C-alpha cells in the first residue's frame, strides 16, 4: 500500500534546524517565467496588498541544510541498463487517484517527479529538493518554501511557486477520487505564490506532521500541464504513462502486464548538486513483469533480469546456494545478506470488520490463536525471522506490553464457544454449524503465489471445525477487493519508514470509504483522538507514547493476524555493477518490501562496463570471479 515512508528514528524535529544556515531575506526572483503576470494574478494572495506581501517576504528567516550526507560514490559512472523483474503489474501508473495507492506506483513516480524537500537517509534532517530554502513561522501557522531557481521541468520550463499552487488545486479536488490525498491536501489552506519562486502555505491545524507530509510526500506536478488537464482526463489518460516530471528519470513506454521503461533525464537540473553526487546512474530502467514468482526466478538465473530480492527464506536456504547454482559458486552471481536497522512494516492477514463473524473480537482472537507461527517459522522459514507482536515492529513505537499471541488451540476453542461456535455443533463433515450455516470464510491468496502458509492455517482450522476457502485472486482482483472493502480475510504487507502515519490507517473517518488504507473498516474513538493529538504534538517523546498506546489498542482488538519480520535483506545480482560499500541504504528499510531495495539500487548502483566484460568472459570460459562479502553490515556505523 502507498505509505508515508517516513516513520521514525530518534531525532527531534527541533534539532533538525540546528545545523542549518540562516540566510538573508529572499529577493524577488529573476528567473524567466512564461506568462508570469497572468500567473501572479491567478495565484497571488487575494487579501494582501503588495506592501503586505513585501513585508512578509522581508520577515522570512530562510533555513537550509548544506551538510547533507553524501552517500553516492565518486566512482559512479553513467550508462547501461538495469533490468528489474516483478510479477505484480500495477492497475495503472498514476501517483494519485483510484487504485494507485500501492508501492510500485509510488516508487516509479518518485524518480520521475520530485517533492519540495527530501530527508537525509542518515541524519533524518530535511535537505533541499525542489525548494532550496524553507521556513516555519514561529507560531507554526505558516510555512514558506523558496523554489530553487535552477529547478526545471523535463521540457525545460522552470519549476515555480505556481506549480505548487496548481498541484494543490488539482490534488484537493473531489474529481481526483482519492480520499486520502484529498484529505491530506485539505489540511492546508490554498497555497499562495508571493513571487514566482516563493510560496506561502498555511496549515488548518498546528502539527509537525503537516510540514513533513507537505514537504516530502506530495509530488509536484507542472502547472502548464495541469491547466489544460481535467481530472477525468488524468484518470483516463495516465493509466499507462506518466506525466512530465522534474526528476532524474523520464517515462519512455509501458506495455500492460509486460514492462515499464524509464530513461535517464540527461538534463536533470539536480545532477550538478553536490548532494546528488553519484546518484541515478543507469541510462535505462526496465521493469519486466512475469505471471508468477517462479518464472521470475528462472528468468534471473538465465540473466534476463539483473537483480533478485529473495523474500522466501526457503529459497535462500535451500535453492539459491553455491552447491546448486554454479554461477553463485563462481561469483558470477553475487549472493549477499544486507543487515539493516530500521522499523519494519506490518505484515499478516487482515480481517474485514464489516463482515460477520469478524465483527466479533473473540472470533478474531481465536483465529489468531490457531495460526501456528512457531511451526511455520521453524519448518517453512528456517527460523530466519522474529515474531511480530506489534503494528509497529522493530521500532520505538512498539508497545512492549502487547500480548504475545502464540499457538493455543485450547484457548481458541474457549473463545469460539463464548462466541456461539460450539464443538458440539460439528456436522458430519466436521465443521461447526450455527443458524444452519457452517463456519467458513474466504481467504484470498495471490495467483501464482506460495500457499504453504495458507494451507497450514487451513489444516489447523479444520481440526476445530472451521472451513477456509482458499480464494485465488489476481493482483487486479486483490486490489479491487481491498479498495472496495469486499474481501473477508486477506494478506497484506505494509511498508514502513522513520515516522508513522497512523491517521491514514486507523482513523474512523476512512473506515467506510473506498480506496483508503483503513482496509479493516476499523473504528475506535480513542484511536481517533490519538491520531489527532499525534498530528499536533511536536514533542517526539510524547508522540512515541501516543503511538504505543494506539499500538496497544489495535493489537488487543485483534484486527490482524500478525506474521514475522527480518532485520536483513537477501539479494542476488549478476556481477556487473559498481556500488557503494553499504550496497543498500539501511535506514528507511523494510526488509519485507520488494521495492525499496530496488529504489536503493536505482539511486546508488551503476553499470560497470569493465566488470560486465569480465563477467561475460567468465561465463564463456567457465571461470570464477573474485568473491564479495557474503554479509554486509556497513550500516552498523550509522546507527
């Protein structure tokens, strides 16, 4: 699901600005903007005079960050193609609108479009994006952004303050049919362009998250495209293409269910900035889609794709071994485990609380108690994982007092009896009957996916008289049922980052709406209060306590059957790439995400022509190449 990938690490937003320079008040922009007078008339503050605007501009104490962590390698070279395999072609390529709230949409759009600011991957401080300077007024009621005068759209037009206002106009409109995005945008008054490159934005409520969300989540679109684009046209015409952006990559082509191709923007305005040194080196990014994960694995072995993220512990321990794959033994394919220290995403099976009998917490808890994680982690996953007992695992937000649910059929049967599902009501087929109907439900699983977990769960429930119908669904069907809340039980894994966005998942205002991340239809008055308090609270320690309380509530309500998590990432890649020593960035990492390691590769790796030449020679002559470390722990020094 689409996430605010900024979740939490121990750093105060107040300290974010302590290292930042104070600059002189901004001057009027000197960049050439087509139709500037006309645009100023459209986007200028309607209730302010020129004198008042000038006074506001002079009062701004701009802040910036010229000490961002440079992680890109000095050795990086431009060129080559990166071929990425996947088996989940998105319903569309849009960043916004119906059926767009999935990670692949976000990851593709993030390298074509840009945000006002970015987050330093080590310090978690704000660093420049489209805006090179920013300021939060002392009363926290007004934000200012200064658009970098060097920033340009991919067609050569300058990025301006007018683009920020136009983006807000477009994303806040009901025609977008995207409740979460509309809700986010409508937390702000309409932005106002004070000059061609200074924009003033006022949040409707005071809260630290408003500045974070606005500056690093919202992708900025070009005003000169939006002014001639209706929402209906956007939703119709951008299913298989991307809008013009300002980022390091351009859209080239997309063939539904086959591929998506992006090409490097040779004129990317940000390429000359020191903080972007050694980044975005591949000339082409090819996302290639297959019908099943097993097909993807075989395509990797044949060299049709370049990198493989090994999600399944079984494959890592039994299949992708030097003894079984000669290319790994000879270091033609590199096999590495990358250790990361970062919050992990929520993973498990989720109940639709609007469907009976899942509106009964006793039933939900009973099913959780019948989910034999101990056996699964031992027999299926070779004890490579840790129990997940929180909606915020491996983070300071995790409530350590959460119940540690483990396999317990006796307790499960007791809860089922209390809920009216008696072992005395078993029919001739061994299933519980109540009111003339057997206790059964559909559990969705992805077409082409591994069903060992679902099958073990099915077998355990059969022992107590509950029938699971394993429902095979396509990706499109899966997303449709989630968005429309018509599933019964389904598996979903969420990504994570340093700052959690609880409102979008747990606030009741999203419970009855389609196309939101509150997939459960969960409602709780105290949780609503926590979400609202959290949004207003600037004190990090207090925010941690609020989420810990929320974590306790949702975990004890058993809206999900939780799985497990890992603190490392397992990857295979053909030995023809250069990369920094850390291989993959390790702060925003969710080891369960199949997208973030690819984002890291796109950003930091490069095609090494000489290494590729040696690889081809080794394959042709059946030679071995020098080994690389089997484990990488470079991120230890950044913890």
